[in-house]
C-alpha cells in the first residue's frame, strides 16, 4: 500500500470522521453546521475536519466570513483505485492457489 494512503485509512478509521465525510459528500457545510448533526462539540468537529483535510479528503472553502468544508472526490477515487488494485491482486493469487489445489495428484516414487 502506498504510504500516501496511510493517512487516508487512518482518518477513515474513526466512525465520527467517516460520518462527517459522508455528510460533506452530500453538501458543503461549516464546522458549526456539522456540530448540530453529531453528539460532539464544534471544537471536536473542527479537529476531525483537520484530520480529514490533512489526509486530503476534504478542503476548506471560504464563503464570506464562513468557512465551509467539502469532500474531495479525486482523493476518494484514488483511494478506491488503490483498493481495487489490491482486490485484483488477491483474486489473481486465489485463482493460482485454486489451480494448484485442483491439479491432479502426481504419483510419487
């Protein structure tokens, strides 16, 4: 796995951050707006947003005096492609194991 994806998976490992990212996938929102949807403080949401931003999953967008956050589809697509590549490699390995297991047994001396 690419080292650049480690922060992504670390960020997504937290249930609250995962839920925040899902909310931001629906629409841009401020930390204050997000805090009304979760049982945590605005400060906790701000920390979660910082982790998501550091992982490249969200970005802040200034709208007047308000800072809203939006999900970054490109980073999510990159992560999905990396997972797909891992899945393809596993499928290849499992097919090779299946071929070996299903080969007729050769008599030994």
